[in-house]
């Protein structure tokens, strides 16, 4: 039986409930996250200042911030879908 892939919201929800001190996240830094069949990166933070800093650090200041509400959590996310930006972030996190 195939295991169902988690949605962004489910993944973040599970992370928050397993972690005592959650940190901002970069989902897809190994090229494993996708949106509409294309590689994507999703920046996730739990405060507006943190997500704003993450946009600057990953050179995507113009990408919009989404406020996400899922079950009992609220978090902020930024999609990176432009191929050059995605490759830049993947290269940045390689090691």
C-alpha cells in the first residue's frame, strides 16, 4: 500500500506537534517538494518577522507571504516557484 504524501499544512502541523522549539523551515531544499508537477521551495515560519527575514536571506523579497491557518495552528509561508530561484535555494542548501 502506498503511503499518502502529506500536504504542506499536514507536514507543518505534524512538525509543530513533535517539536518543543520549532524553527523556521525550508521545505524542498533537496528538490523534493513540488507544486503542479514542478520543483518548488516553501519557506515556513511562525512569526511575520521570521518569514520576512527568510525572504531576504533567500533573495525572494517580492514573493508574497501567505498566512496559513490549519486546525489549531497559524504559520506564514512563501512559495518559491521560479526555476532560477528554486535552483538557487537548492544550491544554497547543498552539502
